[in-house]
C-alpha cells in the first residue's frame, strides 16, 4: 500500500516499489519451486501410507536415532518437525525482520492492512473451530490448527494454475503468511510447551545473546554461527519449548540492513540476513518442508475416515476453520481496515480479487499439520486431524482456483503491463519514469506519484 501524498488517499494493492518487488520475486520464486516439491512429497506420503508397503512407511517414520546423552534421541518424524522445520521458521524470522525494517511492515500505516488481515485470519478460524466443537461436544484442544497459511502450497497452486497474479497481490499474500508464521510460532511457544527446563532455557537465551553480540560486532564466518545455532536449538528443545521457536528467534536477531562505507568499515553488498536467506531458503523450501510433509502427511484414507471428517466435531472444525474462517477473517479484516484507513483499492482490481486471495490463504498444510501433532498427541486423533487439514486445504485451493481463473485474463493484462521492458535493460519501464533512488536503491518517487511504498 503506497503512502499517500498530502491529502491523497492511500492505494491498496498498488504497484510495488522496485526494491520491494525484487525482494518479493526472489522469495516467491524459491517458494514456488519448493511448493511443487511439497505437493510431490505429500502425494508420495499419501500413496505410500495407503499402499501395501504402509508398514514400511510407519517403520521409517518411527525409526529413532540421535544422541541420547544430550536428550536428542528422536524419531525420523520428530527430527523433521522439530529439526528441519527450524530452518523453515528461521527463514520466516529473517523475512519478518526484513519486512519490519525495510519492507511493508516498517511503516505503521502500511503495516495496518496485512497485520489486521492476518490477525483476523487467525482469530476467526480459531473461533469457528471452537464454535463447531462446542456445538458437537468436542475437544477445543485443536483451536490453533486452522490458523496457519502455507505460502509454499498456495504458490504451488498458483503455479499449477499458471496464473499471472500481479506482484502486489502476491506480495500481500506473502506478507500475510509471514505475519501468520509469527502468530503460529507464538501460539506454539505459549500453548504447546512441555515441562520447562529453566537451566536449558537460560542456556538458550545466553546463546541468543552471544548470537546478537556477534552480529553487533560484525563477526563473520559460518564456523561461529552454525555451531552456536545448533546449540541454541538443542537447548531450546531440551528446555521444553518447541525447537522451531529457536529458528524464529535467530532470524529476528540477524541484521537485515546493509552497512554503508564508513571509517574502518567497508560497504556491504548484502546484509547477514540477506546472505543467510539466500543460502537457507532453498534448503528450507526444497528439502526441509518437503521432508516434513513426507513424514507428516501420510495418513490412511478410507471412505469411513473421510466420513468422520464431516461428522466428528474436531476435524469438521478444522475444515470449516480453514475454508470458511480464513476466508471470512482475512476478507472482512482487510475490507474494514481499508475503510477505516480510507485506503482506496487499486482501480485495476476488485474486492473479488481480495476474496480469492483470502480463500487461497485457507491452505494450512505444513504449520497446521505441525500444530495438529502437538494438539493431538494420540495417533488415532492425530490421523483424523491430519485428514481434515488435507481436506480443508484441498477445498480451499479448489475454490480459490475457480475464483482466480475467472479473473486470469485481467491478471494477465496487468502482469504484462507491469513487465514491459522496451529498452531491454531488465528493469520494467514503469520503474523508469523520472525515478530517483537513494544509496540503498530505494525508490523515492516517479511521474505517477508512486513513492516506493508497497
């Protein structure tokens, strides 16, 4: 959303600034490829778990290895959820820090829409779940399961549909997911902790302080950060807090602004956060998340099991939370916030586009599966919840696909207009109309009155 000139109403879902669009495009490109790998892993898990070799799937998922003396003798399933997903949340922490410092969330006015939309997109699904289980005398333990949005899965759906969604809509979806991830990790930290081990947690906090000091004094070298990061992760796990919290914490500590040239200090071409994200995002999207899906999404599918999704209150609450709660929460939150802030919608788009995006955000999958495992430790209950997550995510994807494909001709026209590059210099012409930039490459204005806001 662009900051408005004096007396001018801000525009919601307007063209992104060039630096913001470049950063968003890099993130989405990797997440889209990772999303396709995620879909493939989920399909393999479902086929394997429902094949004659399902016993082999269970044996592989439950195989234990590690270092028992350090409290790290875990099953393969736990290594993927407590270990590999830490990379996912580390990248999410870096992305959130970037958004807070140099992205859409740096300005309270610009942050209002995505933050309120994400908050409503978490609160309403939880309320829908609680209302559903209350009506059916079910358990409210899974209230947090339908709160999450899986950006990789959502982007994979867009890739399969071959849509030409404008960059502003994609950026809004990404920002929603980033804020959503922060909400999910706070829920995990506050509501899904085991008995706390205070000495271990004190050690994790001390490790984070050392991590911060290394950043503060510009210490470089992976040999400092990798062992320290592993130690922080292990101490957090043994401290009784879900280990993925350590990933977000380290991501938020990493510096995301580049040093300028100064006496005794060289100018940086990339900040530590940018370098880390460049290295870790492919590992997160292409390896960590698909492996988690491989060992989390393998549920036995039967007609009776699918029937129970719609007859038992807990799984039905998950489905309704993802499909109805997410859509209503994000759309209503966005609409009311836009009206309250007097923001006008980009005239090239309609509120139906926001509705489709809100429905697409109902794809929970990765984090929903994780929270489902934490909320329902009993394997039988977890099976029903996982099935509900799969059904709800697929329903949300299908409904969003119908809405998006109806508008694809308009999206294609907007996308082509955004990418016209008549002088073939790899910078679209819309960013070269009397554009000026500062030393960091931030756009400060152009002939259309855009000043670099998102």
